[in-house]
C-alpha cells in the first residue's frame, strides 16, 4: 500500500483531531488516537505506518474488503454523470429504481415477500423510519391505540431518539429525555448466559411474549423489533425455532415484525438476509452497512406490499431525508452487490466462518474463556471472571480489545461480555489463523490478572467503552403499560 500524496505528520494529525473532532464515547481527557490512512483487503494502515488486521470489517460492514477499485470507479462515474438527485414527490432517478428492484428481487429469491423500498442514509435512520411506518400502518387502519413497541434485552438498534430507546444501552437515553415511550423489553435468547437447552429457551420466551401481549393488550402493540443475531450484544444467535415461533405469535395478534438486518444482511450469515436462513418473514426489514460495504452511507427499509399499500395511501408516507436514494450511494451499492455475487461471498462467509469457529474453539481451555460461538461470519469469545459460575467481567471486554489491537495489530471489538469478530467476507484462512493467534496471545495471560484481587482493567476509549454500558441479560422496561 502506498500513499497517493504527502500527508501531515502523524502527531500533527492527532493534535488537530484532539482540538477539532468530537468522537462518540471518547472522553475529552483521552489523548490517544489511531489515525487510519489506508486500507486494502482485510488490512488497514495508520499514519505511523503500522498495519492492522481488520477482524471487525470496520464496524461490521465492509463485506468485500477495503480498497476495491471497481467501487471507487463506479462512484466516480456516477458523480460525473449525475452526482445527486432527489426521490421526494414524483422525482426519481435510474439508480434508485434499479437498486430498489434488485433488493426486492433478492428478497423474493428467499421467499421474503418484500415489495417496496424506502431508502435512508444508514441503519439508525432506517430503524426510525421502520418504527414510524409500523405505528402509521395501524393508525391509518383506524387502530390508533397500537403504539407500543416490543424490543429485547441486549439489543442495539441505533442512536436516534426512537432507535436509541428500543436499544438496551442506557447511554442512549440517560440525560436525553423525555423519550418517545411505550417501549416494553422482552428477554433475548442468550443460551450461554441462561444455561438452558434451546427448547427450554424458546418455550420460556414464547410464554413471556404471550404474557406481555396479554398484559399490554394486543390492540395496543404496533410492532416487535429484533436483530436476527444480536451483534453488539455479543454475536448471540437464538435457537433454531425461536424466530419462527415468535413470528407466529406476532401474526396471530396482528403485531408487525421489524427485523433489524443492518449487520446480518448481504452475506454476513451466508445468505442475502438472515431471515431467509431462519425461515421467518418480516413485515419490515432495516438494511445498511453491507449494502455498500461502507463505501458510501446508504440504508434501506424493505416492506411487504400489505404494509406499503397502507403507508403510501392518501398523502403518501410523509417522512424522507435529503439523501434518501442518493444516486452515488445507489451506484456504489450496485457495484458492491455485483462483487458479492461474482465472488460468491455468501458461500465464503460460511466456509470462512467454519474455520474461524474451529480455531476459536482452541481458546476454550483458557480459564477466562467461557464460550466461543459463530454464526456465518459473526463470532464471539465470551470472557468470564470464573468459568464454572459464568460470571462476566464487570467492566466488560473493551480494554481487552484495546490490548489486542496495541500488542498484536488485530482489530476485534469489545462489548459487555464478549470479544466480537465480523471480518470482511474476503478474509483468507491464513488471516483467520492470524486473528485468532492475536487474541490467544493476550488471553493466555489475561486470566491471571482477572483472577487477582482488586478492580480489573478499566475499559479503554479505543473500543468505545461508553457505548456498551448496558446489560445484555437483565430485562429493562423503559415504560410500562400502567405509566401510559
């Protein structure tokens, strides 16, 4: 990798950053900066010339790897031809039309039944749109009391007002009230933490859902939102029968299902959509991240014809954004999807995921490792203070992720209970081995420190500690039916 032009000295970049940029979750007193300047494949290089192995795909989004020239060329060609056009009112453009049709066709290939597309600038914005659509759907049908949203513990759905409230991380709501309200949290399936058989977990959580519907009243519930696999919560996949059975309860009570596939779509779990792999048919699906592999900010909300017919009725759906269906973003998405198809990256996700699972399993003998798990090319190492009791580290795994980065150059992500990996779908077998070796190098000595008396290591800013201050297992209801 070579630089195209001279750049400021690394310390000058860091100093200007400290003086000018506000970083999410970074305290003002934290001086350290990792200034990335180049990327290629699964590698990143910082301003000081150090190379990193990116086992996080940026923020779980770069499916096709860094530095793909054909995507840059598609963006440049589109900018030369038509850099921007709106999709408001009766305006449209060829790129938005083509991408919307392609997404619907991909959904139909999986029997998903999506018919229409609303474009957004990203995942948080998409969740805001989906929740608005869910409530608006019922309102337009005369069921104006259907405003409650069901969500789950350990979930992350974005940083907006509504998307932050249906997430289970208090940092998004503390100090920012009042909030939209009418949110009820259900327990998410977490097999390791719950210590139950899969059949027991699904039975328990279906019963919990039925009880919540009875308590709140089906006539007051608009939708349930959930990630097919909880990503920020720790790459937690549910039992195989969980989503089909949950969806059946929702359908029976007229409650819409919103699937947040911001992380899981576009090959991350070996299918275009995780809903296809799990045999569940959502009413609304939120997409972003892998749609463009991060080469351009773009998201989408897919919806069934039943939902679309209602929310686009008289007056149309009244919410849009300046960059909805941005032509350059749509061109980038088309080029990205072409690469995923041409290089058969859906199959690569399962193949590489299986190797990652096998190599992570070698860590299970370490006292600090409670479990390793994998679903497609999403994986996690559950870090515990004590294996028999399964007690997590009170401070989470953020400092561990920083240490792995600083000592070995392997980028993984910290969380409340686990180190997580979701590398580019183009990661090689040798790079899988390198990533696991970097984790092992740090964890091999960590259990001795974790078992020592006194406070454990504090979460470092580099992993975004403040972003993950919520509990992944403790149910928390922001607003109760009685309070409404």
